């Protein structure tokens, strides 16, 4: 009996696994890595770019040390997410989608993280911060900076 060919599903799983490893190591997916993976898995670079654009968790540009993601889904939006986003933007002095010059913070938006009842929500370094008010933003940013200061 012949060998069962690897399914497309497994290929995609392996690809996503590799991309996760690279992103964890570098903070983003460098173009050289896409070239190497394409050769390793015998797929085209455009297939990889397709996966990278489908899964919002991957970044093609270097991110800051700390990732701040604001949910802009409908439920969070009506509960004041735009004001929370503006406040983060003002405090960090960057537009959404950008990274601070000192490479400490990246500010991103997402559409619904599935915790609508807790909106508006920010996710700071993977931690969900629910029912945010604009007055909480300074405390969150300072807390992250203080955490770095303590760790150094
Ligand atoms: S809209 Fe923000 S968690 Fe659903």
C-alpha cells in the first residue's frame, strides 16, 4: 500500500506553526523567512502571504516590545472604543497600526475578540482589560512602563 500523501490541512498547520515560531522569535515575519519557508514547504511565497493577510495575528513589519490591541467591533464601538483608541493614540503619540519610535509600543485594532459583554476592551501584551474608561488608559500605559523599569 502506498504512502498517504500529507493533506493540505497538515501543510497549512505546519506553515502556521512555522510562522508562529518566527513571529515569536523576531516579533514579525521578515521577508527572508517567507522565502525560506516557501522553499522548505514547496509552496509559493504568495500562498504564504495569503495566510499572513488572513490571520491578523501575524505582522510583516517589526512590532514594538509591547502590543496594545483595541477592539473596534460593533459592541465595543458603541461602548466607547473610539475614545479608548484615541486616548491610547494620544498617550503613546502614535496612530493605530504604528509603533513608537523607541520600539516600546505598537498600537493595533481588531474587530471583535469574542468578549463583547466586557467592552470596550484593550488587550495589552495578551491580557484582556475590559470595561475600560479613558481614565484607565494612562494607568495601563504607566503600568507597562513601570513593569519594564522594575525588570531592568
Ligand atoms: S466587539 Fe469587542 S469583543 Fe466583541
